[in-house]
């Protein structure tokens, strides 16, 4: 495989990785909670797309419009009813809490959907485009563009909207935001809802490309970890940078060492970054 | 010796008398109980005493299982394999700890979680040595009969538990334990009074890995077959935390009780709800954190009374 | 008088903000040096830099004949550099006794926990906290916590003691009590560097004063001399006030 193809693959995959990580990064940044349900939310989103397509022939691009509000409500309620009760507790407690919730959701998915791998196959297939020797399947291309669009939407929301500014304010300085009259608990719930919505949408896009199974959730979660740490917590651009770097490292790594070592490499990179540059490539304090 | 330490030793003695009352099933449960208690007590050294939310338990458990498994296949005796697993884990964890424990809070949690992933993937890919994803068969022992073997592994695990308990008691009553408590409360102030925090945290991390790795070694020999997704299961990292939270962070007696109680719950759930047992486990975790965040220790009569008055 | 601490051209910056600029300063054995300056002048940073919390970016620091520029915090503590914090830093769950015992235990080699607790009690008596010895540090009043900080610092058998605003937030009776303690400490031969905003206390206690402004040392000398130095007055009260004062004077 030549360099141009590796690079193009990395860019395509990198945008998807960024999309996987962005909701996770938002929740971590704003709520200071590592949301271990994130991976299962993504898988649930993928099942939603799979179900809608197979039962009602709703194409995945429209499924995004269904997934976003549905997951937002799910996340919002989860935060309001459960997580807000332990949000001030030490790291250990919030982390274990989201782990417990993840066990429940993941087990429920295995129970209802079984653990087998399924694949959403578009009929007719969209084929692929090739420029010179570089080949990209069209469904992958569409997923990438949608992922970028979602990321851009979040950026605009945080930059331009009133609620977005409130989220950034809470992230920067919780206490000051309270003094300015921001209802922190409700901002937490909105941020968590947004994180869930982004996960659900990411799941819909993943369904276009990867096989679907509850067993894949920890893989997605792992990617979200790595992207956040590489890119730096707290920025949309950081997630993009992290996603691209991860995809590039995996691409180059699997070319030289074989695909089996790509994951190992990415986690070693994660640990190295944590130790040497915990703020990541583009880390800073505000979430924009 | 404090009252709670004596109580803990009594509890251990009671566990040791288990073979008098039960057959193979009881021995199997007893072995797992000892293994869980080793994990929870070990985790408590770094998570409870020093206050670092480590998710590395599964990494060291798997490390020990594979170290012993590979060495057993080379024909070394079990005790030697377990000692080697323990000592190498101690050293590796101490070195890793010096680097990883510079991170705090979430960053440390994620780094320790990643350690599990890295080791699992390494084992998965080192097919020549470990059999990779196909798993590793471990030669059967003497062939001295099922019950005798069950007895042997129960006492092997029990002795490891005894050693763990003695280690934890020694740490809790020593300068090391005092220093870890300082680090938990205020790390900056600790170094200001002359405490070498890096050294202390490294020792704590090493000790918390050592016996878990040994237990992994005994486990591998006991079950005769291991594979990466079994022994590097992230649940092995989370269960000790749940046990410690159940019993009450920091108190060795509480943590050991938490481990036994947890096993009891797990067994009941496993038998009755095999299909949804992880979901039920999740539910237990959520309820525990919501309603009993300080563990069973907060249920002491005096505290209950205070709570009643409060209401 | 022999010198115990020497700073040569010490600088420290925090991503763009120059907190210390080429500070050159010596501290002599047995003196009480007052370190003053407006808020944000770099006083606490200077102490942090000497103690290894935020190491110097350039320059050299010598303590008791040893180069300690790159020293770690815990090593500085063991050499006999001890300090109190502007914002008190107790071990909140520990009793007052164990707080002080921790300081005695870790700052000196070969201590046992039992010995450390015995010494700690003596220090608590010295600062007048013996009745609170078994109270958790979190339950003490601010004034008590400040004295606890002092007991911790003393338990480390300091050669050089930094007092970072020990009087901030205290009422006048408490200030008087603290001042008396500082006098006693100085009399016992400990070298003291104190950061202090209350001029009354500075003039009462210090034998020499150094003034920091925007991270640079702008004056260093006998107390009276320094506070009449126009540059110091200007730093504190602004240029206009200084000019007016000079015109009048």
C-alpha cells in the first residue's frame, strides 16, 4: 500500500475517531466525569440505524435525525436522575457509577440483540471512488463528511448559542458560572445529553462501516480515551487532531508491524502522552 | 494489635476451616473468595490508603497468570512460578508506578486502565510464547484426584491471602501506611514535610501488584486453561473496587468482608440470572453508590442511630 | 554574620508571565528577613522556587553551602528548609498531633512513628495547641490551623523557616500572640524569612527587609531605610503619591 492511500485512509478514519471521541471529551471536560457508557451509547446508535434500515428502510442519514433527539433525552434524564446525585463525589465513585450503568446497558443489548456481529448492508451498494490509485468506498466517504459536519455543529453550538456559552463557562470556572446565574445542574444535564446525542449519531455512522455487536463497545470507548488524551481535553479541534494522529499511527503501525499491533501501539502512545504531555496536542482550559 | 486486625485474622481462620464443612463446590467458592479478597485488599493499598483510583488489578492478575502459565509449561514447579510471578510484578509495578502515579485523578485512572489493554494485546500477539487468542493450556498437576486437588488450590490461595493480610496490616501500622495516608489527604503538603511521595507511591503500587500477580499464577494452575480475554478481563479491575466500596474504603477488615459479601451476591445472581448477571451486577453497583457510598462500615449501630436521629 | 542562603540571578516564568526576574539575595544566619511587596509581586513564588515546588528557570540557589537549584521539595525539607503556607495545608482527617508527627517523621531520617508523636506533642504545647491534640485538623479554627502550620514547620527542625503570611486573617489578639511566638523563635536562633503585609509586625520583628515588585528585587536593607525608599513607596502606593510625598518632604 503506498503512502497516499495510507494518508487518505488515515484522514477518513481520523474524522470518524474524532466523532467517536467528541461527546466523551465534552462530558469529561464539562462534568469532570469519565463516561464509561459512551461506548455502549455508540453501539446502541448503530443498532438504531440497523433496525430502522432493515425494518422501515430508513437510510442512515435520516436515522441521525432520529438518533440525536432520542439520545439527548436519554442522556439528559440519566444525568438528571442519577449522575447529578454523585457528581461531586471523588473520581472513583463517578467512574464506578458509569461503569455500573454501562454493565446494565451492555447486558441489556446482549439480551435483546444477542452478541452476534451484524452488518448494515446498503442495497444497492454505493461503490467507491478512485482518484489516481487512491480508492475510497463512497459509504465511508459519506460517513466521514457527516462526522465532520457533526463536529462542526458542536463547535458552532458552543461558540454561538447561549446554552453553548453557558457550557463553556461552567467548564472554565464552575463557581464563577454559578455566580453569574448559570444553573449548573441543568447545564450538566444538557452537556451529558449532548454527549449522548453525539455518541448515538456516531453510532449511526459507524453502522455504515463496521460490524455491529455489543462486544464492540469497549473498543469504541478505548478509541475515545486515546483520542482525548492525544488531542487534549477540552476542544473540538483537539479531538480532531487526536483522531487524525491516532488514525495515522494505527495506519503506519499496521503497515510496518502488522494490523494486530495497531491497538497495542495506540495504547502505548496513550500512556506515553499521559506521562510526557498530559495536556495533549492542543489542550487548553476552555471547551471550544 | 487493633481490634479490627484481630477480627480479620479470626475471619481468616474461619475461612481456613471451610474444608471441614463442604465438598468440592464449597472449596471452589472458598478459593474464589480468597482470590477476591487478595485482589480487594491489594487494591486497597493503592486505592484506599493512598487514594489513587487504580484500574490496573486485571493487568497484574493476567500478568501473573501468564507468567506462571508459561513457566509451568516449561516444567518449573508451581511454587517457583508463583514466586517469580510475584517478584517480577512487584518490580515492574514499582517502576511503572514511579511514572504513572505522577498522574492524578482521571488521568491516572485511564492510564491504569490502558495498562490492562496494553498487556492483553501484547499477550494476544505474542502467539509463540502465550498461544495468543487461542489461549494457553497448562499441564495438569499430580493427578491426585479432584477433591485433593481442590483442597490443594484452596489452601494455596488461602496462604496467599494470609500473606496479603499480613502485608496490609504491616503497611497500615507502619511509616509507609502513615505516609500513604498523608499522600491521600494532601500530596503537596506531604512533600513539603519531607515525604518522598514518588518512592512511597511506587512501593504501594508494587505491593498492590505483587500478591494479585501471585494469585493469578495460582489461578492459572488451578483452572488449567487461560486466555487473554479471561484473565485480562476489565471486570477484575472493577470488582475489587466494588468490594472495597461495599466494605468501606481503607479498612482492611471492611474490604475483606466486602470481598466475601460480593462473592455471595455474585454467586446468587449468577445462579438465578445467568443471562443478565452482568446487568444485575451493574445495578448493584449503581444502588450501592447511591445509597451506601461509605460502605457497610457506615452501617455500624452507632452510625445507624445517628442517621435515625438525623431523619 | 555568615550567610545561610544565597540566590544568584534567579528567574522563573509561568508560560509568558515573568514571576521572578534576576533576583539576587542573601540571607544571613540568625536574622529575621521581612519579604514584602504588593500583591502578585512574586513573594510566594520566591519561596516556592527556593523549596523546589516551582524550580528556577535560570540562576543558582545555594543553601548552607550546597547547590539546591534543582532540588526536589522533599529533599529541601530534609535539608532544613521549612515553611508555612499562606493558605493552610493541613492533613484534614488527621488529628493535630498526627499532622505534626508527620512533619517530624518524614523530615528526619531514622524516626519512628512513636518518637515522632512524642516530639509532636512538645511542639503542640509550644504553640499552645495541646488541648486540641486529638481533634481532627479540619475542625480547628483558622487561627489554630495557622499555629498548627507553625508547629509542623518547627517539627522539621528547620535551619531556615519561611513564614508565609502567618497573620493574614487573624484578629489583633491573635496577631499579638503570633508575633510573640516569632520573637521567641528568632531568639532561639532559627533564621526566619517572613512574608508579611502588616507593617506593624514587619517593623516590630524584622532585622532586615527585602522588597519585591513585579518579580524583581527593588530594595534590600534596614527596615526604616527601606520603607522610606521612594521606589518602594511608589511600588506600594503608585507614582503620584510618591511624587507628592517627595515634593512635600
